[in-house]
C-alpha cells in the first residue's frame, strides 16, 4: 500500500531512484565552483591511492633517511636550492633526516583522507541509528537517547580525543585509533539532524500507509524513512569530511595523532614549526595541501547541499532572476 503513495515527498527531499540521481547531477552541473572542487578532490584521492606508484616513479620512499643531503654543520638544513629539489627528490628533502618530501606528502594524503573518511563513516552510522531509534521509539526511549546525544554534543572534542589517545597503548594502529576516536565522540550533531528529519517524515502519508499495512517499525525505517534521510545525511557527511581532516591534523600537530614514521600532514606541520625560515617549503607544502583539500571538500559539500535541496536551488534561481531584472 505504501508504494502507491511514494510520490508524496518530504519537504526539501528528492525522491530516490534514477530520476532523483539525474536531477541531482543536473543541479550540480550548474555550479561551476562545485565541479572544480570535485575535480580537485578526485585528483587528491587519485594521488593518495597511487602513492606507491608515484613514489616508485620518483625512486624514493617516505621513511628512508638521506643524511648526506642535509648540512649537519648548519643544524640539518637541506643542501641545495629550494630545500634540495633535484631530479631524484622532486620537492626536496626533510630537514635533519633527509627523507623525501614528495613521498611523505603523497603518503600523508593517504593518512589524512583515510582517517577523515573512516571517521565520517563511523559518525554517520552511529548518528543515523541513534537518530532513527530516538524518533521511532517510545517516549522514554526518545528522552533517554536525546539526553545522551546532548551530552555527546556538549563534550569538547579535542580534549576528549587528547585524553583517549594518550591512554591507548602505542601498539594499536594509530590511524585506525584516531578515526575511531573522532567517530565515537563527534556523532551527536548528525544524530540530532536525523531525529528531526525522521520526526518530519513520520507524519507523511506514505509512512502512515505503511503502518496501516501492518509493517513493522524496522521495515518502515529501512524501506520508507532511510531513502528520505539520504539527502540530509549525504549533505552533512560531505561537510564532515573536511572538518575531520582538520581535527586529525590538529591531533597530529599536538603529538597525539599519527606517530612517526607514518607520514601525516599534521605531523609534518609539527616538525616544521622550527624550520619555517631555514626550509620554508617544509612548512608550506603540507600546509598548502591541507588548505586546498579542506577548501575543495567544503565547496563540494556546499554544492552537494544545494543540489540535494530543491528549495535552495529554487531560491538561487529566484535570486538570480531578480538580479537580472534589476540590471535590466
């Protein structure tokens, strides 16, 4: 019965299926900034996945020391111009150790993007389960889960992450640990969004029809509610990824994130804070990569939000039309 009324949509939520995907792509194509950001993100992901191949082409790796390429008399400053840039070391070498900067940068992209993506998956999974359970459960279940979510939201992420990362044994894989800590602490906001959207969807006709059909709660959640939750969840997840990249970099910068010799952009920034005058490229390269990645993901997330929200797209068209009329 509920399938007969699937045409009734929630406000601001596109219907699932092939037509919804075509509408999403059509709206996204009209946003040039989002398309450019998507290309940048795709290139970054490609570089991260192809890190072993790229370093093999250069003939270097991220962990091998080259003491002959640094001047020990000057405290370990790279020998040569531009931090030791050469045919063998495309972006120069690291001060003191002589490790190849290009290799550490591309392998650092693997860690930063991988940790951020894994943390986002954990956040979305927990947030969706808690939010849907709170909205569909009884009154006391809703109150219990909502108050617990409020506690999670009120927790200072950085302080809690610092405490948890400091007490876990160093034998535990650090990238996995950082992703789990971020995901387990920062899921409260998405749980609130999912709960609010689920409460809205509960009052729609096709959900009521599913209840009258005798469907169980879990089946209604999977078949009727989750498709309607896809747009806000995807939108928020796209905006969480750059935020998680920044958190991972901050934790590594503070010394409790990814540990050496595993390369990370935040870890490289930590070691570069005393070399910004003698070897500025050692600071500028990871900082620039981090800035470009966060900016591209933020712009792409905003474009996804606009493409998935027909009301935002219509407001954009109305505003553009008014500007054209004013100019005329």
